[in-house]
C-alpha cells in the first residue's frame, strides 16, 4: 500500500478515487502516568518513552487507515494528514488520527 501526503504520485496514474479513509489510535491516561513516572527519561527536554508511545499510536492509525483503503479495493492513499488531539476535560487522553483519500493507481 502506497501512503503519501501528496495529492499525486509521480509516475503513477490514478484510475479511481475510492473515498475518504481514516484510522485512529487513542493513548489513555495510564500510558501518561507510566511515562511521567519515568520522568528521569527526559533528556534535553525530550522524553524518549513519550515519543515512542506517540510513534506507536501513529503507526496504529496509519495501519487502520491502510486496512480501510484495502477493504475499499484501493492500492494507495494520497493526501494523508496526521492530527494529534487531547481528549477529555483533563486532557488525560491523546488521539492520533490519520486521514487520506483511497485511490487505485497503475
């Protein structure tokens, strides 16, 4: 599955637009508690544990989006956008959302 943030694929011809596809992943409050319990992991203002969890969530969201595109019969997703949102009144959860347009290319 080709996944790109661009609206065109150089050297490929889009033969069909299959529609919008999305994938989401939510990190719960327990993940944040575990990360902040190991606050000594922060070096130079960055937390490797926090970044690792965000990468995992991004990969889950992209994978779900790709699976939805496959179900529609697509072989690529173009115009992909990643969004990160706080959920809940206390901001105890983080959602990573991937969205794009499923297409058939040749």
